[in-house]
């Protein structure tokens, strides 16, 4: 319905504004059965024993009053229990079930960490008319409100209600939860229904938060940012740098801080235009992860792009004892340059369709063919792919050489073997990569593309893999020490930590869950390094807090 709604824009008829609305079967049924939306009037003072405290916001338009405050979680859940979907009638988004990561997180916070709910949750936005208040010291209490509607925060509301249904304490635990709320009194608005719709629309259209955004403060990404601001490359005798967007939008923020002349200088240091023969020197966390996955011979994961590819990259980082160095960063820029130049080859020699998948598989094939002996200092020269690998033939307006041949082979493979399936979907399957590897292993690949020029490879008998993130999940000696140290405590110890922390309101809900998961893994297939690393920190923390373990007799 939302997609169809977006197809219709506002129109004008005889100087009157016309707005279109899509009606589905449910709306038609509601209309034909003469069912009217119920007016929801709530008396908070009479119906609930907890205060709904707030402060009034000044300096807003004359026809509107605004309050910001805290509403108990139980009150929100009980309102939904009484009025169900009618309370969310004007919310543009329905509840997305508890299967999504956001709603899973809400569910976990409500059950395991209610005292931190206000720290983890953005709260709800509501509209109403005829709001009655009384003063309570420096604050106000909302006494009652008419035409109450929750226009933003549907997921929060339904998650609290679901906990009310499933809990055995009749909602007592929800009384510990404080939910941030913004409530708008629209009593004096001339067209209240229209205002509510607009408030609902705009409060639900903030910028999406991507998974990559949550890792901006990781030490790895902070270090890459530092290296990007201090490492200069010479391209066509001009000094340039690559700008790492550790935080989305940081390029524009930093650029726009300067004057016009300073912005011009900034553009020369960090060129962003990718038209013609240029490539952009700005890269994001997701692009970094995708490129590393391709060179780490995981093109199927790289082809998924977005959060899926970045999650795999983050997992690899967490399973590595890896700190980016100057040499790592220089190799990384060579890889990014290689990727972006390969995109140019695909566009020039073929077409733009499925470019990320073709590039991912071409890079992985190139690395796999040469058993990771690539010398990254030689695959790129002067901001372009080394001419012994790819060169431009002006007579034919196309690229020739080893890399263009690999691209052509991979493109033909993906086109042929995807059959009726879309290439972009087929490329995401590990079976696709396994099939291509068979052609590399049986010699068909090399018979078509030829040997890789020896000048850009390390010596077969003495090469070392340096400055690279290990995607094989190999466990080093130091990593094994952490695993053994955490496992040696025993499952009973970690169950006791989780139980003690919950009873005494210690640690965060996530840390409590981790402690319980360590106990489960000790009893199961063994503790992963990712969890063991957290276990070392948790053990140190609970010791500082006074936890003492008493073994069962």
C-alpha cells in the first residue's frame, strides 16, 4: 500500500487541493460496515497509579501546545491493551514483528534491562486534544487527554504490550520502565486530522540508521580515519589523499566548514568526482568491507552488499588481532583503486548491469588463481591499474589485457550459470563461487585468460601474506589463551555471573546475555573467540563489582 501511495502526488482541481489515498480490502470493509474510528479519551489520573510527568515547551506556534516527559511502560502497554490498533490508526508504519533486529533488541531490553530502556529507546510521539494538567513541583502531570493517538513509536508500544501479555507479574516489571514521550495538543488547530497525518508522516521519515553507523567508534575505523587524513599519494604528479567517511556525511561536513577557497583546496586534496577517467577518493565503511571481502576470496558475501557484507567483515575483524598500519592502509588504497578502475573497465567493455558482482568475482578469481601472492604495491601505478594488467586501446575504445580478460570470463560465467535467475541474486550464493573455483582449478579459466604477469606477484617459494585481514577464522595462540581462560571457569561460574548480575542489577543486559551464552557454549561446541574476548572483560568487571563465585558442592 505504501508503494502504491507513493505513486500518487497531490493535485489541483478548480484551485482546490486534491490528495489521493489508496484503500485496501481492510479499509473498504471498515467503510462498508459503517465502522467509525473510536474517539480515544484517556484519564491518566483516574486509571493509573503512576504519574505521567512532563514539562511544557515554550516558543512553538500559537495553535499548538507541546509537552515532553516520561510515561510509565505499563501505561503505554495498557493503553494498547484497551484500544489495540485504534491507538495506532494514524501511525504510518505497522509493527514489524519481533523478527527484525530492532524489535528483537526492544524485546531483550524490556525483559532483561528495563532500567536502561530510556537510554536505549527513542520513545514515542503522540497527539491529542483538550489535554488537562496540574502542577507537581517543577513538573506537570498529564491528567487526561482526548483523541489520543500514537503517531510514532508503534514498535515500542506493541513490544511493551507483548511483554504485558507474556509476563507472569501482571505488568509489574513494566512499571520500572520509563518511556520518553512527546505529546502535542492540537485543540486549536483548524484541521486536526490533516495535522495529525503530517506529524505522523514527518516523524516517521528521519534518516535511516544503517548497521555500519553503529561501528563508527570502533578503534579500527578510528585508526583508518587517521591514516586517511595523513597519508598522501602522488597521482599524475599531484599530491592527493583518500577521505575515509568513518561517519556518514562527514565528507560534506568537513568540506563545508571552510571558505570557498578552502573548499576548492579541499576538493583538490580529496577528489570526489568519478566522471570520465576520474575515480572518487572518498570511501565508506561498507565499501571498505566489500573490497576486503572480495580480496579475501569471499565474493558471494561481498555481492550481498550493505549490512550483510559489512556484518561478515565485522565478524572477521572481531576474530582477528589486527591493528591497521601504514602499510595496511597503502595496500587498502591499492585495493580500492583496483576495484574502482575495474568498474571503469566493466562499463567501457560491457555494460553497467551487475557491476559490483562482476568486479567482486573478478577480484576473487584473480586472488584465488595466484594463491594470494599478489604484490599490492605493484597492481596499481599512478592511480591506475598497472598497464601490464590492463591498458586502454583508443583504436577500439576498450580495455585489453589480463584483467579485462578475467572480467569477460567472469561476466560470461555469471550470465550462463545464473540461467533464469537474476545475476545479482545468483552471485550471492556460495554455490556460485564454488562453481567458478572449479573452472579455475581444472585449468579452463587460465586457458582463457592466461597467466598473471610475474612482475606483480611475490616469489612462489618465499612469499608472505602481510597486512591482510584473515577471513578464515584461524585461531592464534593469544586468541586461544583467552578461549581457554574463559572456558576454564566452567559453565556454573558463568551461569552464576548472569544470575548475580540480574539479581543485583549489575552489568548491562547484553553482558548478562553474553555470560549465559558462554555457559551454553562451554556445555556445547566450545566458546568462540568473539565471545571469549567479551568474557575476559566481563570477568574483570564483575570482580571489581564484588562478585564472588561459590562452587556447588
